[in-house]
C-alpha cells in the first residue's frame, strides 16, 4: 500500500510517499481501507515537531478520515468487516490502509457520504464540544468567532446560531465575508480593514461578548481578551498564527475576572461512548440540514505537501481532503 511517512521534522518537503505492507491488527485494533482523509492544522504542527506536538519518528501523519473496515482484531466486538467508519484523533490516516484503535472509530450512517464524514469528524466534533461542553451556548449569548470562514469557524457559527446564540465573526476578505453571511451571521468584522476590538464594542453597546472562540492564537489573543464581558470565557482552541506567548495572569483580573481555557478534542472524546455521542450529534445536524459542510479541495495522497501548504497559506476555503 501507499502511505506518507515523516522521518524528520520540517516543512512539507518531509512528507514522503512510500510503499508498505498492509498492516495486521492487534486484538484491540481494526484495519480500514481509507476513502477520504481530512487535512488539519494539527497535521502541520505535528510535522514540525514543536513542543507538545512532537511525535516519535518515523510516523505517518493524519488524525482524521473515513473508510471501510477490512480486518478486525479479536477483541473488537462492536464492528464487522464492511462497516463504514469515521475517526478523529487517531494517527496514521495519510495512507491507503489505516491501522486504528477500535475505540477511536465510529460507524457512519448510510445516508452520510464517507467524504462528508471525513470532512465533519475533527472540525464537527470540535465545534460540538466547544458550544456544548467547554461553554454551553444559551439563547441570547453573544460569541466572538475568529477566522469564521475556516472549517471549524464556519461550523461553530452554524452551531451557535442553531442554539439561539448571536455570532460576531471576524475574517479577512470579501469572499470569506460572503461565505460567513451565507450561514446567517449578520455581524462580520473585517480585520484587514477594521479595528476588531472597537467593532466588538460598537456591536455590543460597549458590553463585550459572553465567550470568544479563538483558533488563531498569537495574532488575535489580545483583542480576544479585551472583547470579553467581566467574568466571561476565552476559549483558545488553536494557534493558526502561532502560539500565544507567556502572559501575566493578572491581566485576567484587570479585565474583569476573566476565565481562559485551552481545550483539545482528545479530552472530549475520551471513550467510544463519548466519540459516538458527539459524532452522532454532528451527523444528526447534517441529515437535518442544520449543518452544512463546505469541501474546499480534494488532493491525491502524493499531493499531501501541497494540501498542507495550501491550508497553512490560507489559499482555500472549506475542508481540504486527501483521496488515497
């Protein structure tokens, strides 16, 4: 089979297309013939090997995908050969066949295409835990969502609106603004030409927002903190512009006894039951027409480096997929 292998940390040039035997599962594992793979910023962070993202070399990247089960370990009794499945936060997806922990995969309903399942897994479940578990959005809550035209940002906007919240979205271009408004968001700030903090204050009569969802990191962090109401929550769930430098916690006091959290999906799908619950809720929103996914581009496995570069360079809109 073909797979991508990383033997040293670095830029996209370290993504090497190689040949390998189809894996054999241990008792708690399954082998899946991969049909579609999600490309994520996490893949890029892991490829670079920085800090907490460093993985023992060599490894096959990719933490999200969908496909069909072709072999099952003796201890896996809740799946069968031929099942259509999806997974997230399970390494090794950039391959024609993936060896996965049985606990990390969930079944895909017949009415959901596998490419849609792959596009929905990581970002869909991330948006789900952010608005249901990290901070429970209630009718009337006001949320600031950065990079709202991006994969997770766009799904966040849709889920917040579906729960009766109000979204103030930020983005950088007129094309991206149009995409955001198509989801039903009426309050959009263009950070390429507007002052984000001032616009947030104007849109909230000076009060600020109840929660900030920030997947951008260093470039937006200061404005995010300053946009909050007293005793409100800053949710830093990504670092697309780079990690936030160390800062004085006293700033949380000065700005109104604020709260801050740095969550990750892995801690919100800690067992198969939680994985199936979150993925099931995302699938339900899709089938009910309440959650619409936008697939930006599909690449061959050999184009994995190009896909990651396009994602990092913000050259695309919507979910990027690899098709092995």
